[in-house]
């Protein structure tokens, strides 16, 4: 049994993308490798037989995962989340304008803590978490690394993007 790559809808309503197949190293069982298309966009494996089975629950009888058509018209605008130290406010403003005029939807920071906006520690924790959600919304992240500077917070955002297979581009090579 081979499950085709593509987009699927779980009978409970969430969307997933099948990225491929694998075999269990001990049992040889065929596994479906798939990614959530929501939330953390986690990567999962499920036995192919379970993926393809029929579900018979009160209120629903049908496939556990049903193929979904891809959206007819993908957005022609790339979504880019800016990352970097907020001490580089001028660079954020420059790149937001430049990328917007290049046809990108740009997601940026809401406050510039290193540039004068007063923030509590609780604010910083919340804003770091919010920024990771912004990264999940992006087709790529653009790192503002003026003079090669990449701080600990930005390194963590880069690692988060890479774990979620979101491409990373840098202002400076």
C-alpha cells in the first residue's frame, strides 16, 4: 500500500501534508511521514495501514485521512518574517520597505526593546513566543545581521525556523 504525497484532511478537520514513506527498522512496517499544516507544523509518522483505514465513529463513517486538493491559486506574494536584534531599528524599517516593494508580505517585530521601547521580562518572554508564531506564518525568514551580529535570541529564531523547514536568508552573508 502506497500513500501518495500531498495534502490530506483528517476526519476531525485538521490538515496535513504527506511528505513521503519510510519503513520501520525493526518490523519492516510501512510508515507514512507527514507534517501538520497548523500549529507547530510537527513532523509525524503513522503506520500506512492506520493512515488508510476507515473510521466508524458516532457522527462519522469514512476515511481517517482524505486527500484534499491544493489551493487553486497559491499566493503570489512571499511571506517574509524579519528577525534580528531590535537595536537595528533603522535596518528593520529599511528592509521592511525594500521587501514590500519587491512584492513580499513582511511580518516584523511590534516593539523595539533595544531601541527605547520599555519592556518587562514578562513582555520579553511573550514577544519571543509571538515572534516564533510569526516565523511559522512565513515562507522564509530574513535575518537582519548588521556587521555580522546575531545574538542569542536571533540564533534561537534561526534554529526554530530550520527545525520547521523554513528557509533562512541573511542581510549580510
